[in-house]
């Protein structure tokens, strides 16, 4: 709210129009006089307009104020009436488009989550080939392998986003499990490399005995299920050399010629 000290004072006639402004606020409050509280201040808008502020004692509007703009030089008339949030007002959070609000875990079976035509994570790809085109079948086979058989494929931005998300996620190099591991996925026999441009850094864990099974893991992630870990299975107790003692003294056998 503008501080009176920061602006020139409104004309006397506008500043004195408190009753007119209050009446307008009460009318806007459906005649509930009690909902228009104390007069807080009057702020100059320009040479012929000023706004009177009243505390709003309206249920559910803590910290809000009635703002009533009056105008005129000699004769004062009513401008507009509004209920405005103050610094302490409880207001709704800034609106965020649903496409940015929705989280992966919000999607339930049967729900649809359409992708925008201009979603930057996707780019148009090779969609179809004319069957009469010479070599169409071979080209299609190669195109399918490269991912061009689909209308759209992931853009470099989309791949980069995914890579960042996976790297900083539960199966990235910074995860607690990875930091405690003595060997990484990149050298593990259970690591199934991804195809395409993400191949160098990501794969899927195929070890059904570990939490990462079926998840995309970073090559520098790791866990105790690494295929090449050697665990010493020997006894942890020192074992003395075996001695057989039946208590019978044995005489040496005399040597024969
Ligand atoms: S078993 Fe562990 S080290 Fe091996 S790929 Fe899976 S998560 Fe990585």
C-alpha cells in the first residue's frame, strides 16, 4: 500500500470525502456496516482523484482492505470500490498452468495426460514413408531402429532434462547408495545400456535382488549387488593348525637294512 508520506496530499475536498467512501464500501459489503472497519488512510491518485482505504472486517478476508476511489474538483463523485489484499492477507497462490502443476505420481490408471503440440521435449520425426518409394522397406527398418518410425521423438532439450533428472535422482551418482558402493553400474554385468544419445551415461538395472531393478541408473550409480564384487567368505575366527592327539606315545620304527 502506498504510504501517504511518499506522495503529495490529496485535495482537501477529496480527503474529506470519508463518509461518501465509507457508504460506498458498506454498499459493496451488501449493507453489512460491521464489515467496513476503521479508516486507514487516503492516498492521492492525481489532481482530481484519491483513494480511501478502510479495514475489511469481512469473514475470511483477514488483512484485506476496502479501497474506494473518489474523484472531482469541487463536487466529489464516486469512482470505484474494490476489496484489496494487504501484506498480511491470505491469498491464493499464484496460478500455475496444470501442465506445470501435475506431478508424475498424480497420474492414475485410466487418466489421460496429453502432451502439447509445442512441447519442447518432443520434435517431429520421420512419420511415414511412401510404400512405392524404392528401398522404402529398408529405410523404414533403419528409421524404426533410430526411432523415426514414431511421429515425434525426444528433442535434445527433452533428453537433457531427463538426463539431469535421472542424474540428480535416487539412482544417480550422488545417491547415498552410490556413495557407499565400492563399484559402479558401468562395470556391472546387470547394467543394460540405453540406446541412443543417453547410452554413454545411463542404463537399466536388471538385478532382481536390488532396489534399482527395472530403474534407469546412472553409469556411476552403484550398489552392493554389483556382479563382480568379491566377498571374503572365510571364517572370521582364527583357526589353529589341526593337530591329532589320541594320547598314545608312538615309538619310532627301527630302521631296517
Ligand atoms: S546391481 Fe547394482 S551395481 Fe549392478 S547395475 Fe544394478 S544397481 Fe548397478
